C-alpha cells in the first residue's frame, strides 16, 4: 500500500472515476452502466452536501478505488446511510477495500453519528461479502433478480451494520 493516498473526490478525479467504473470487471460488480461519460460523474459530484462523502484512493496520482457514503435525507431515516465502492482489478485483494471502508466508517461513526449503514452486494462476490463481514455487516436478506448483469437477472444480499451506543 506504498504511495497510496485516500482523499475526498473532486473535479480533478472525474476522468479517473470514469475509467475505474468503465472497466468491465468493475462495472459488472456495481450498479453502474458501462460506457459512462465523465459528465455523469461531474453531475453526481456537484452535489455539495454534508450528507455525502466520496473518497478516492490514488496510487501515483491514478484513481484505483473509490467509496461513497450517503446519509439518507428523510428525517426518520437520518440515522442511516448507504455505501458503495469499487476497486480496480489490479488492486483487489490487496487491502485497498479495507482501507476505504475503514475511512468511510470512521466518518459515519464519528462525524455523522450514523447508527445504521446499508449496502447491497451480488451474492457471488465472495471477497466483498467477506470484507463487509469483517467490519460487522450482517446479511439481512437476499433480493432475488435485483439487477440485470451480463444479460441475466442477478441476486444480491442486503447487508447492514448497526452501531450500538
């Protein structure tokens, strides 16, 4: 993890984010469409909100991973947030996901005061499921035929981590 830096995502990272999520192996594990244009990321990042934190992992200036935390805006769900993340294929299994998730949960717990963090993950993404379990996420259910992937409707697990006071 030498020369790895985690920082808040800004305009300068848009092309790197686009390249990361347009990689076929990354795109198939997240809910992004392939062939996204940088403009899509630009619109997404113009939301200047304390309720959303997007981090990027940089290796020698190149975006090799990202993670997002968004607090729900509804008053009765404001104690909850959702996360999503993606890691470049060459960096998977090397601890980058652990580092990104640890940073997001630090913000969720100690800066936003979130008690519940939710996510969905494809049922066949065992490395990601293991990562989330390591941080205390538990499976709450399986959502059948949740998303179209590779021309087939795929199932996901609904997972959440509850922080007790």
